[in-house]
């Protein structure tokens, strides 16, 4: 369990459960699975963490923005109902924190929260999000997310594996605004690791521009392994000597494998660190 984290959109991670199974293309190069492999763990078996880790937020007195289950999925079917209730109790007992639940299984949310104190809606300090790596998953997961009673609903487009149109989900119409069913935050980033897939710059720019048009916060987490230039500067073209590059159809642009650290997290020469108030 990490008290602090290098994840830009969180102050800390908390893993009351460890282990998960793959459900979509975003899972193909799962960093948590790679971590488990290095630790000699069987990642496909979801287990409850030991006592001190399970209760960790209770020991943190200063308010933190906490990414819950960075090594699992809070709404995984294999988590026992009683264990999920215990995790909810921890969050309720430490209300000074903001808890961010990010899932690839939004279809489970309603049933798994039934019978809990959160059945009628999440408290304001519990934010709910879904992973959206491409348009297929956007259209599958976001509508379910928008039906949830959460103060902040967000999407994490990491790894971003294709262009994603979210204008239908960000309060762009009076109908969405009147019902309150729209997104409040977008996080985007490329994939890192040995088998990382490149992210086209146009995909990230499109999400940035859609968020600006809708007036919602946008965070660009990282380029990942590949970028148009070191630390995301312009232009998109570099000489072939700069490194290995990909052409990603249907756009005529190139990215090079600089590595996560050198690729950085600047999009068109600036960082984007938007977070809901």
C-alpha cells in the first residue's frame, strides 16, 4: 500500500483488495499484473489486503485525494460483499479524504452497492469514474456511469488507444444540464511499459479541446513511451535520427519512443492539471 503516489491525479493510493481479471483492450498490458508477477503473486485471484493496509486511510489525518484499488477493481465480481461493506465503512470513518473509485465494470455498480449505505447515492467525497480507452468503451461505459448518483463523475482515458468523442456526455445540451447527467472531469494519457502501444497526438488534443468547449477540467497524465517530441513540444515532426517512430493511420503524424520519463506530460508545450473543485 502506498501512502503517496506518482499518479498525477491522486495524492495517495489505497488497495483494500489486490487482484483483477482482464475485460477490455486497456487491460492487455496491465501494470498491476506486471507488478504482481514481479512479486510472485497470482494476480487473477482477488484477495483482501492485510489489516494495516485495509485500514490505512484511518491513519492519514491530513485530507488526501485517494485512488482506491489501483491494483484491483472495487466493483470486481470476486470481491465478497462483506469485504466491500468493510471497505465502505473505512471510507465513511475517514471522511476527511476524497475517494476516487475507477472501474471497468460499471454494470456492477448498482447491484453491488444495493444494501449498503451508498445504495441511494454516493457521498460528496466519493468520486466515481470509468476507464475509457476507445470509442467502443466510451459508448458502453459512460452511459452507465451517468446514471450513478455521484457528485463527481469522471473518465480515465489511459491508455488512450483511439480517438474518443465525448461531446454527447459533457453537458453539451440543455437536456444533459437539466438532468445533471454529464461528466465532470477527463483524464487522458498514453501507455508505458515494454509492450506499450503509441497514442496519437490528435487523440489527446481532441479530448483537451472537447473539455475546453464544455468547460470541464482536463488532466493530461503522460505521453507514455511514445511522444511527438521530448516532453510534448512542437512540432510533431522530428528527424529519423531522433528515434524509432510509428505512423498511426488514419492520421499522418509520427511519434517516437523516447521512454516515459523523457516523453513527459506536456501537451503542446504546457501541462494540463485540471481537477474538479
